[in-house]
């Protein structure tokens, strides 16, 4: 999280009760966002302690992130999973790593 802050990425998007992503008074549909990268982290002492960090860009080219527990313990449930699947994924074929 500190590395994201250093890069100016400190806007968290949250899946709201409306079934859309929300951040700083704005609401986003899947087509308003692009998934840039997904990071997965596992806890050192508990293999069930899994977190996913999704890095996104909106249509105004502002970056943000979503944090969630991945797997069956997701914070948001099925509606979130469907929303996430509908977000277009950036073409990172020019990014080797």
C-alpha cells in the first residue's frame, strides 16, 4: 500500500449496495473502468488469509484500487465477482513483468 501511495494511487473503490463501484462521490459501471493488474497476497501464518488487490484506471485516466479477500470468503459476494469479470482488462502485452 505504501508503494501505491508513493505512486499517487490512494483512491480506493468500494463495491456499493447499488451494485456499482463507488469512490469519492463517483459511481462506476464495469465499462467505466479498466483492470490494469491484479496482485494476490497470502498470509504467512494462515494459508486462508488471502487478499486480492486490483489496480484500475477510470475513463478520466485516474488510478485506483479495490481490495478484497479472494476465494469463498470474498467481502462482496457473487454480484462483485460478476462486476469484476465485466471490467475490460488492459492489454499489457508490452509489459513483460
